[in-house]
C-alpha cells in the first residue's frame, strides 16, 4: 500500500484504485500516467490533497520496480504485505462438515498438491477421497489444476514467461544454484538473470534457501533455489508429462495410488509442504524462548572430513541445530533411527552447538521409534492441523 503524491506534495490522482492484475497496466501506459499525475476516469479533485492508493498484484517485483521504487512518487508506503499460504490448521475448514472426521492423510495428500492456496482448496469435494479429488482436479481435461498453471504463468510474467518457464522446468528436477541454472540454460549469469530469479522468488514460485552453515554460523555465498509452490512442483513433475493424453481424455487409471512412482512423488511433495510451513513446528520444539536464526533445507557435499549429508530441514538457534527428518510412509519403523543418526554424525556443527534430531511424520509410527528416546521431538502431521 502506497500513499502516492507528486513532488510538490499535492495529490495528482483521483479515486482509490484496486487492481487484481497490476502488472497488466503497462499495456495501457497507466504507470506512466501515474508518474505524470494523469487520471483514469475523472479530473483530480481540487480540494483533495491526500490520497491512499491500494495496489495488489501477482508480481511483487513489478509493483516494487514501477510503483514503490519509482522516483515519481514521494512519500513512504504505508505497508508492503506479501500474502502467504494459509497455515496448515486454517486449511482444515475447507472440508466443511467433514472436517472433524477427515483423517490427516487425506488432508495432507490434498495439501501436498494444492499447498495452502484458498482458490484451489475451494475446488475440493469433501465427500471424496484425496486420490479422487486429485484425479478430478489434475487429470481430467476440465480440471482446474490441469489448466491453471499455463494460464497463471503467462498472465503473471507476460513477455518474460519463456525464460522463467525454463528455470522452473529445471528446478522441477531438484535444487540448483543461480550459477548452475545459468550454465544449464546457456545464459550469462548477469544482472538480468538474477532479476529473473528474484521475480520468481517474489511471486512465490521458487525459494532461495539461504540457511546458515552450522559449522561456521555464516550464510552460504551460493543460494540453492527450489520450487516453493507445491502446485507448480506437482504440475511440472506429474501433470505436464501427460498433458496431451489428459487433454484428449485418454489418460485413464483406476486410482492415483496405482500411478508409477506415486508414493515417492507424494513423499517429496509432503516434504516441500512441511519445509514451507517450517515455523509452525517451532512451538512444538520447546525452544525456551530462543530465537530461530535460520530455517531451510541443508546440503553438504562429501569432503575430507567425511561423507556428505542432506537434511530435509535444519532449524537453527544460537546454541542448537534441529535436524528435522520429514517422512510420509504407510509405516515408519525403527530403521528410521540409524538412518537419521548417520545424518547427525555427518552434520558438522561448530563448538558449543548441539544437534537435536526431530521427526515429522505422516503414517503409522512404530512404538519402537518413540521408545528409543533418540528424537528430541516426534511430531505427527495430524497435530499440525489443530
């Protein structure tokens, strides 16, 4: 939100304007009109010397560049607010009357595809299973999630869509640094490419994981980018490869659970969902008032000190690193303990910092896991819905 005045301190705009697609206004030269004090529908009222101009849009970078950082506007903006996904517990009411009795796996399987986006959650049918909702929304020609990605991407990014589309296409295969992305796309790693990544990040499509290195306490110079938006990730990995068959109505199956690699894909989608909602884990970690300084996935390649390590989520305070293992399985047995113990040994933390293993799970947990006392915290996904 920006209180817009021209350089002589007088209002040169009439009426409050609220646009759904702010990035489109350049087509009509509206940003130029704003800069020169022109109006859309009526002359500026002579007796009105103050104006509040609310602006919203899908491309935050466009708003920042053309409005907030535009030298034609003098005065600070009142508030810059990026609307986040809904908290996990706030998603449950979309199951309406079925909410009290729906099981956590059903809810999280849907959220693993849609994320906490109200527009998509409005499309679910509470009377259907998670698999049937996903089939109806994603794998039918008229499904909302089958059609939405290309429409959104072209509308949001317009002329820059092809480059940004190539970037998210590569990130669908796994996290990459800006340098790695530029190399694979055979593009110069320059300011224009950095701006491309920044706009994707501001729009919520990707995240740049800039977590602290527990060995040094410093942030890495090279950020790893990953697809943040669960729907985008699912679309690129599982819907787009079958787009032609879906569009023709030829993509038929008896249940999504029978699709090749389904459990692996949904496990990764669930992991991404929990990482996006990392701060919702904090009240369950009993930090004792300690400030969370970093929350991001962590990867360290093999070096002279030993094997590499890949951590789903690493939450760090000044004195502790919480190594969070995220699992979605039908049954989670005691083998998870030595698996995570290896990661703890390979995670090099600086002196004075303790490493505390945490398990976040969706599925049936063996009593041996909790009984082992290995994990400092064991968090059921179902608890995150309350």
